[in-house]
């Protein structure tokens, strides 16, 4: 008879333990997740702890996991391909190069992973933060739901769902971009100045992610913009006022987590005061400690107060706290500031470890060890999964990595998994439903801001010609104008010029009667259009909102969340 492996034996024990815990808590054996997947073996379990509290469940479980299984809990890599068990040759080749296995499901099982990332391919003008991804595992909502279902079958630990995360910030950073109910940029949500609406919006977004099987969103962006020259974060931020951003972050966290999706505000301790992109080099933050506390930390304090289940650390050189060391690898920042000063007790997740500030300094194994020692509990996108696993196990064996630190990190991750097990997966039909679309339209309308020009009545007359932007954006706005009774032509008439992400002064139309800023509003200040609008979004819903204001069917009620030289926050 074949003797079961240590992994099989330990997982069987763990399954029995958690089955007893979950049954004692009054839950089903699948932890109440409502999603598909294998049920743990319902064998007799040791006497369970007296409650079904997620932290107690996790504390009980870590005692029965092997070292390799504990290491698996703290690793959250990417695995390419559109299905869990069958992928293209290209995806299989990429998977072998980073993980030594062909398919996402095999990678999950091989490394006992507690979590996995969903990404899309970089390139073009969409999602500029995706440039480190050579291919994708996201296509359509239906495909994502099938993929996540297969991943959960491969990755459940004793009935607990694995973490499946993505970067769904909306605006320019949008991993799942089709077939969902879109929101405008962070600045657009900030322009509405309505935290209640923000919570509603992110509750809708969370419900759609949950329906697709995504239970971790590396959002919202909690960075406070330092001014027009701080261009990296741009419209991903809610604005430049720390107090206002803090309120928005708190609302977004509440909305997401109320829908069963863990929020992860980022990039601690704040990426808004820099023009350096941390994908390519490490930004140096020169604020004094007092300025950091006053300008950058308030949104993270708000996130802690809102009970955020994760907070993401950024690859940032914070000169006033730990000069020369990325915040991701800084014990002073992650422990002394985040844990001790801000009193955070949730999961600290690193920004992607495949980014230049980390890969330029450390190999995969060293980076993983340094990150865990610094205080990260979950290591995002290690560039070489075998190296990360080997480095952590070797450091554990040598004593460089205390076992207590690994257990602490794994326990936090398992606590999150146990917490998420309490939520049912919404039906697929809830994605892009009429109710969700209504919320998306409401937020887009609330973001509309008049920066120059009249505040009521039609803002255009006669035939309108739409220029700038992409063909899709022009088509959406033209169709919406026609629906509002405005004549639209291809030449002559009143010019309405769109400006969006990545545009420069060369893309502006100085003679346009109306200029519409779909992203940051700074560029719009360089034109002399008598009417300047900011939609802070380039979705179809945003273009409908623009048309309604131009046609006089709606009044713009937003107020710019950032100061624009030469333009008021709102002309109305």
C-alpha cells in the first residue's frame, strides 16, 4: 500500500481540524463560501476551539501545516493562462519559466499557495501598470469566473478559499475592463465629494468582483497627490487633500469589504509626492517626518480605522524614516510606523516583487526573506517562485528567518481566508446588471465639473464636432449627444475636444470651443477654450454625463479634487 506523503497527511489533519471548527461555528464544510470546490474530508476532528472566529481558526490550523505549506501561504504569484488546468503553449512556457509548472492549478498545488494574482498584458494606452506582464489570465467575465472556480478547486486549504486578487482601481488601472460596470478614475470619485456615494460605488464594484471569484482587490489608491508635477499616480488618487482622501479611502474599504472582497489600500506610506515610477526605479521621498504624518499617512490611518484587511507597502525610499531602503523591505516603516504608530493588525502585502527597485538589488530568494523579515505577510508576484520558496525554507532552516515570523505571517493570511469563507459568491448574472449600471451612471454624473464656462443651460449650439481622444471615446460621446438631441457632424460646427491619459500639449486643440479633461485636469488649463469641463473618466457612462451637461440636460455638480493653476476647483 502506498504511504501518503507528509503533505497529504498534514493537509488531511488540517482539513479535519478546520471541518470541526467550521461545523462548530455553524457553517457548512465549505466554510459558507457558496463557490464551487472540493469539500474537506468530514472525519473526526480534535476538539475544536470554542468559537468560529477567523483568527482562532487560523491559529489552530497553522499548528498542523508543514514548513512548505506555511511558506505557500505567504506567496501570491501570478500564473498565466485562461483556464486552471489547460493553457496555451505561450502561457505554459511563461509559467514554466517563473514557477516550473505548466498550468495555474499545478502551480497552486506544487507550492501549496494561499493566493494567486490575475493580470492582463501590458502595452497600449490601457492599464499602464500592467507592463511587467508578458501575457494574461484575464479575457472576459465568464472566463474569469471559470478560471477562479478551477483555482479554488486546486487551492482550498481545509475548506478555506484561496486568495484570488487583482488590481481593479478603475480609470487607467483596470484589469477586468469589459463586461463590468465601470467607475470613473479615482479623481472622478473624489470630485463627487460624497463618501456615501463612494461606498455605494465600491460596494457595487466588490459585488461584481466577488461574482467573478475575485476576493482581493489591490485598491483603493490611498496616495495623496502632491501637485501637478507629481505625475506617476495621477488620476488614480482621490485627490490632493489628505482629509478628503482619507474619507474616500475609508468609504471604499467599507464598500468593498461589505461585499466580501478584501480591500488593500496602497502604496504605504504614500506614493503621491513623486514623479518617479516605482516600476522602473525607486522614488525618493524627501518629506520631513512631520510632513509625512500630515500629508501622506491620514488615508492609511483611515484605512486602519475602517478595518482594512490588507494594506500594500510601496517600493519607496522614505528619507525621513529609513533612507535608502524600500518601504517594502523596511522594518522601521512596516513595524514601527504601520504596526506600532498606526496600530494596524491586518495583512501587510508587498507591492510586486518583480519591479525594478527590488530586482535590481536582490535575487528572488533574498527579496522574499528580506520582505518577510521586514514585516510583509504576503509577498506579491515573486519573479521566480522556486527561488522564493527555496530562499524562505533555507532561511527557516538556518535560523535567519525565525519560524515564529513565518507562522505569524501565515496565520494572518489564513485569518483573512477564514474571514472570506463567510461570504457567498454572488450569481454571475449580477455582473453589469441594470442596478449596477445605474450606480455607475450616478457616479459618472456626480464627477462632472465645470472648470470654466456657464453653469447651466446648453453649453453648445448648432452642429457639434467631437475631436481628440480615441475613436471609441469619440463614438460614445457623439452617440450620447445625438441621444440628447444635439446635431453631430464630421466637419465644421462647434468643436468639442477630448483630452485623456498620456496626452501632451501637442494633442490639444487650441481653437476648441469646449475642452473636456477625461483624466487629470492639468492639461486643460493650457487651452483657451471658453468652456472647460472635467469628467475625470473616459467610460461610456462618463461620455453620457459629458453629453448631458453639454446639452443642458444636467448640471455639473462636481468640484475638482486637485488644484489646477489658472482654473478654479469649480466655476459653479
